C-alpha cells in the first residue's frame, strides 16, 4: 500500500488541506518583500556635492550657488560626484561656458546633498553610498543573496534530517531576529552582516513551503497547490510596492517587511509535520495522529486505513508497514543525490535547468525597463502581470505535462533573447514585444521548475534536492550580471550567452522523467 492510496481514503484535498495551504501561502508572501527589497532599501536619489558656505554666495539664489559650484554633464544636468575647487562666478554671466581646465574640478569634499522628495532616508543617504562608494550600495544585495545561497544548502539538509515544520519554524524565527537587527543597524558593517544572515534564514522558507504543502495533497491537486503558492509570491510583490510607498524611511521599512514573519510564526503552529516525512523516518505514532486529525477534519471520522486492501490492518498497522518499506533510520545527504544512476541523471539535469532558468531570468530582468511609471507603480504592475502567466502555466502543465512545459518555456525564452539580437534597434516596438514575451516565458519557466522539482525527488531526499537546485539557481543569478561585462569583447556577446544557456539548459529538461499524474516517490527505490 502506498501513501497516495491512504491519502485518498482520508481525503486528499479537503478542509484540512485547504487550511494548510492558506497558512503556507501567508508564509510565501514574506519572500518577495525581502528578496526585492533592495530596490527601495538602497535606492539612490538625485544628489550633488555639499557646498560649503562662501562669502561670495551672500546675494546668490540656491540655483546660482549650484551653477558656480557644481560642473555640468553634457546634457546640462549637474554632476553628482564632482565640484569646483573654487566658485566659478564667471558662469553667472554665461552658464554655457565650460571650465577653463579640469584641474579646478575635484571630488566631493564635504559630503552630499540628497533630493528627499521621494525617499526620507535610504542606506545610500544614511552612509553616503554614492560615487566612489556606490559599489558598497550594490554589495548589500550581493550579501543578501550570498546568504540565500548558503541557506539553501543548510536548510535543505536540515529539513530532510529533522523535519519540515521544525526547520521552517527555525527559519521564521531567525528571519524575525535578523530582520529586526537589520532595522536597528548603526553601521554599514552591521547591516551587511545582518542582511546576509536574513538571507540565510529566509532561504529555509523559500525551499520548504512548497514541498510541505505538496506532501499533504493528492495527485490531482498537486499542480493547483504549486501554482497557488507561486501566485502568493506575486501578491507579496504587490504588497512590497504598497508598503514601500507608505514607508519612506529605511529603518521602518525593514520593520514593516519583517513584521509579517511574526504572523507567519503564529500560523505555522497549526500546520502539521509532513506525514510522508514522518513515515519515511519511522515516526509512525506522530504520522498516525496527524492522519487521524486529517480524516476527522475532512469528514472521515470512521475511517480505517486500507480496509479494502488490508482487512486485517488498522491505520497504525498500515503505517508501520509503509514505514518499514521506506527504510526508516537511514541517513541521507547531498551525496545521496548522485549515488544511484537515475537519481544522478535527475540531479545533473535538474541542476542545469535551475541554473538556466535563473541565469536567463535575471539576465532579462536587468535589461527590461518599466512602463514609464514611477518605481512604486512599476513594482506593483510587474506583480500583477505575473499572475496571468502563472494561470497559463497551470493549464499547460496539466495538458502537455511538466517536462514539455519546462523545456519549451526555457527554450522559447532563449529564442526571444536571440531574436532581439537580429531585430534592428530601429524597430523598438517589435523589440519591446519580443522582450516582453521572453519575460513571460521566463516567468513560466520559473513557476514550472518549482513544481516539477518537488515531484522529481523522493520524500527522503526531497529537501536535499530542493536545496541543491536552489543553490544552482542562486549561482546562475549571481553570474548573470557579470555577463554584461563581456560586451567589451563583442557588443552582442551577452545576449548570445543568455540565449545559448537558456536553449541548452532547456534541452536538458527533455532528459527528465515526466511526473504528471504520477505518485510522489517515497524512497530512492521508487525512482530507480
């Protein structure tokens, strides 16, 4: 008897599962509010060098002081990172004149003045992370995602070793602690460290929520579960825009986006541990208790497990038999992903797909511009347009299967990137349409890969598999921006690279097994 048969008897998608998914979806909202926070946390408003008081400025207006103190760019705007060593009063007579020589232009000596009309305070204005220190501003995002990369490995192993719920609770508690410490940062070093640790902690939420939800639903509702949880990422994306619009001071913005983690901790207390994991690790009594609770909530109060197939067995006896079949007590690690032939093939191909999905996704995202809207509205709109793309994925993965959907969505992403290399830049409207289509295919590939991967690995290794593939994705995301430096070799080389990687990695998906309407594997022997 398999767990899927037992799940159908006690209710594979009833009130019990709905409440679990509702709680887990609330947890999912937390992720984009931190993952995409850098856009607002580290925003750099317009700025120019601070100008010390000078007796020649007594009768000058503020605009005239800028005119004689700050050199201009070719487009007429004031430079952000330079000032005149001495006031150039002759510019008052003719502002179009150029400085007599560059020797009178120097770096800012007295700090900067920022335009605070949009942001009250950001980390850029707090610690002057502009001009020669601009790299430190961008590094805060790098530190966060480095933490996410490390956390994917750590929490993937821990959740397979000690259980989904316990490690998910640990992840949320650590997220609250480090998130609040980030808000209380008194130096850039403290912020960098606490943001890195926040990334480590949130990675646990990222890789555990979806598998935990899918391990409690039947085969027919797995796709719905995956897409539903994914949609709440988009909702979190929109909520971030609203919160950032209302909270313009970076300390309180961090508090505002970390606060929902406290609500998530409360919601998690009700969510049960995965019965699949409990049985795979020989914890029959706990699994028995959760399954009876599921049966009662789903209206199966008089349920007796496997009554038709095993008349002499009660629920606890059926569970013991399944626990024995899944080899309880055996220890698994990331090395286990590559020990057996089929599992090794799955891990290599899935790792390549995840790398290609993230590499092309972030590569395209860095090139796409907004809709001519302010950054808050752009953030909100980008969250909205993800939802229809995910609805289309829901139809496709159920009609044509996971493998075909994954492969072609990633390949078509590469095709769109490659097409824009050939389309002349004078056809700007056509290039925008093709780029938008590519972004849609990229979103579809990302949504599919989360669902697909959680179905590929057996229960005893599912979180190790999610941790490993998430690590590959973060690696792809980290390398994607660096590819733009290759345009010094050949102008189109970055786009050719994104295109080639997307097509090759998408093709690797054809080597993976189809999982549509298949039982979730419990042990390694189920896929070998």
